[in-house]
């Protein structure tokens, strides 16, 4: 996606501008942990801000009798339309600040990229409140049993894996504390270390795979129940949530001579929405 870099200023092809753009985009993509949770549709090359996601009905086959005409099977699809909208931020770095601060433009660029990634992640994780099904309970710590209950809900609804999930660090801590309570207690030795590695957080925020689910950890998982709880999610990413992208991260630079400053504008244009309610569940536990 590097070709999405846009620089528009008097020196838009300057070395400095390209360095800042690289810093912004590196931090945007590096801190965007919510992308695996959604089904993405890129509409950057189409003259539209919206995308239709078709929702197919469940078909059923029937027994046939020899010499008897087959009856027509109705197949009526519905759709979910998601519209993209702009988000962004503007940094104005004055000349005096540039020569006086202990940090340089690269620092501001990196923080801007993180801010855009946080906005996208926050928007995705907020969709957990739209699912009608939940596992866990208010003001109760997350347990291994809750996770099994959630997976049962998805499978009972005919939603095929793979599944991807997001938890708050507090939820992750409670889950790790309950590990072994559902199947067996973790003992000691190399076998125990191998089991324990399944619930270790990787440097990119991932929890690894547990019960066939790819887990991610984020402090941006929203609160619920007037702040008493956290609401994570488990989803089948191809069916539960949709992501429409017009452009991912666009960086523009402009010199304001009268202000004696340089402006760095960072924008994205995307839309998010729920596609199939049964393909996702909320994970509600004590905050």
C-alpha cells in the first residue's frame, strides 16, 4: 500500500517529505491490530463511496424421486451497504518549534500514524456492541469456560471457522489466570512450558492461537455497562464485519509562510459495519 502516499507541497518530492511519509505509514500499519477482524473491500479505483456486501440465504437440498420434476429453490439475497467517510488529523509544526524542541519531525510523524491506527482500531472494536449474542457476564472475570461458551454459540449458529478475536489486557490477564481450569491444570516441566506458550502475548499484540482462534490484545477494547465491564469480540472475519476503504493513509505537506510553519495533514477514508449478526459475539467481562 506504499503507493497510497501522497505529498502535495512546494517540495513534494523532497527527501524530507518522503521520510516523514514513511514514518507515518509505518506507524499506521504497525499499530493497526484490528485489520484481521474485518472483511475488507477496496473501492479506491471505483467512482463511489459505498460498497454493497451481499448476504446469501441458507440453501437446503432435498431428496428427489425418479421421473419427477425438481421444484425451484428460491434464492433471494439481501445486502448490507457500508459508506466510507474521512477521518484525519492536522499537525502544525512552527519554525521555532523545529529548532527548539528535543524531538524532530519524525517523532511527530510517528505519533500521527499511531493516532490514525488507534482511530481505526477503536471504530472496529466498537462494533462489538452491535452483536446480539455475548459470552461472559457483567462484573465477572473472563474464564476459559466463557471462551468455550462463545465458540459454541458461533458453531451452533452455523458459522464456520476460522475465528479471530480481540480482548482487553485485563480480560487477557483474567483468562490466563483461569487457564487449565477447563481441561486440566498446567503442571511443570517442558510440557507445561509448551502449553503456557499458547497464551503468551507476541510483540505485535497477538495472543497466538487458543482453541483454534487467533487472538489479539488491545487497550482500545471499549467499556460497557457504564464502565463496569469490557466488551471484546470473537468473529468469523469473512462474515461478521465489513470494511470499505477508499484510501488507507494519505499524507500531505504544506508550507504556511505567513505562519512560519509546516502543516502535516494525515487522512484516511473508510467505512465499517456489521454484516451478519450470528457471525460475531461480544465478550463481556469485568473491567
